[in-house]
C-alpha cells in the first residue's frame, strides 16, 4: 500500500488531512527527480479542472509554497468568460488577482511520461479558503455533518458515451450488460483500465444506449470520491482521444437518453454504520425535503432538463424505494450496512457540489429530526425547467443550505446558461422553422 492509494470506506476530515501529510513527503521525493512535472488541478463549477503545469525542480517546492491561479476560475462560464461582477462574485472578478492553490498530495495520480497530477484547494490572499471553490463548499458541509457524529462514504457512478471521429457512437445499438457488440470499445477500454488503475475502479459495464459505458469507483471518503470522479473523466477523455474517439458526458447525449451521476452514500458513526431508518432515515428525509430547491445543482445546464424528461431511470418525481431504480432515491446494501443511491444528477453536474448539496440537505434533516415518508410515497418533484430551477434558487433555501456566496454563484451561472441558450440558433430551431415553409 502506498500513500496515494484510495482506501475504501469513510474517513473523517482529520484522518483525511493526516493522509495528505503522509503523501506529501513521498510526493516531494518523487518530484525532486530531474525531468518530472506536476499538474496542479482545481475543480471549477463546470465539472472540470483548471490546470497549471510546473516543472522539476520547482515542482517539489510547490507542495510547500502553493502556486497562483486566477480568481475567476470559480466565477466563469463554460466558455471561460467572466460572469457579471455582482455581489459576492466581486472578490473573484475585481482585478482578476491570484488565488493560491494548495496541493492535496493524497490525491496524486500518475499521468505517465514522468508526470503527476494532484488536486488542489484554493485560498484567498488572506489565507482563508476560497468560499466558491467546490472543494471548499464540500469540506464545509462535511465538517457540519461531523458535528452530528456522522461521516459519509461515497461511491460515484458516471455514464459516458464514446463516439468516433465523425460523432457516431462506438456501438450501433444499446449494449446494456453486453459482452458481444462492444468489440470496437475493447481497445479503448483496455487502455482506460490501465490509466485509471490508481483510482480504484470497482466495476465497469456496457450501458443501455449506443456507445454508452458506466464506470463505478469504490466507496471512499467524500472529498476523494469527488476528486477521483473528475480525475476519471480527465483520464477517460485523454484515452479516448488517443483512440481517435471522444468521451461525451452530456446529461442527455441524444433525445430520450441520459448520462447520469449516481451518488451512493452511507453514513458511519463511532459505533459503526448508521442504520435505516434510524440515522440514515432522517438524512434521506432531509434530502427529499430540499431536492427541488437544489435542482440547479443536480441539473446545471439546458441539456440537464432534457435528461429529466427521459425514461423512468432518470426520475424527476421525488420518492424513495427499496432496490428500486425507478425511484429518485434507491435504498440498497444490506440491513447491517445500508446505503442510499441518489439518482438526481446528470453527468454534467459538478460532483463536489452535488455531494455538498446532498450532505447539506441530509444534515438539515438530521438536525430537524425528520422521519422519511413511506416507500413509494411521492413528496414532490424536481424543477422540470431551468426557469423553475432559477425560481427555486431565488427563494433562498439554497442560500440557507450552502451559504449566500454559493447561492449567488449558482444564480449567476444558471442565468448565464439561460441567456446563452436564448442567444443561440440551434438545429432544433432551424428544423422547426423549415416546417413553416
């Protein structure tokens, strides 16, 4: 076992920090070798990384001193244009100064060719954590949950569609659980297994839509789970590119199809796993109560709402059920070690923010002593359109759960998404227009 291994199961923030300190000593030694380089990665609000690459021998010193990144990476659009400079976003857009990246050495993963990648936290010039950084948002919510003696373990499933250079899926039809019919995918997947071996993949399988595959990472602490979900996407895109293909993480890759980000969550107490309904039930009730208010986190893009209109495996109606994949929340695992699978989010959602929102809502349910409804009971639905999701943000519950700064950021991001969509002329509009001729 190395300091860079991803241990399965829950880890408190304190234990997680200790692992980072141990890993830093080893990584510093690795980076002292001539010819090595370090890629510093900061998760942004759009489920991707902002990156800076540093060379040896300077790379080793970055572990102690950190390195600069422009503050607007937490307040930019998918096109990397700054959001409107309003409210709490001013701290990130006024003057476009530097934040300091602080490497979390426990996240280190080899990229090949003597290159290592490491995920970073971000600090304001004052030394305070950057409040809009998705890692900071998640860490804040985990600390609040630990006040109740609860530590989560998280497993994230992402679905992806592989396409060839012309944009056609690498399988001509759905291949759910198939062995045959996936031959064109086999060389790419073999290289991906090798590239992602350090991340602790639990399983992978063909999925139900053309070219679609699902990769499941083992349960681990929440920060590592979210970091590794993005690292896996990074590696998947790199491997696909080497094979002349692309990896499509759109929430709805085609009409009637969905790529999801399913989050499996269990809770540990000092005495062992939290049971159901006791402990885990109050958490579930809190999430069901606030899932609609948090729709913009699960569904951040226009395309997200196309997914929410697809079949029952992308459920919009809020109910839970035991081992029921048509429910928004599926209770699974064993009676001794139960877990919840939250099926709200699409593959385009930011995993740190998704898990932070789940933890915030679940923690509120624990604090309020909520009781979950009976299985199968419908208690509402997610906002079905981005306008309704925007209205939910404006009501203020997201601010109560995730903080005013994050709420302001999410409002600005969704408003910009709507404006950008309304400024675009799409193939859909052209086709509808042609029907009028």
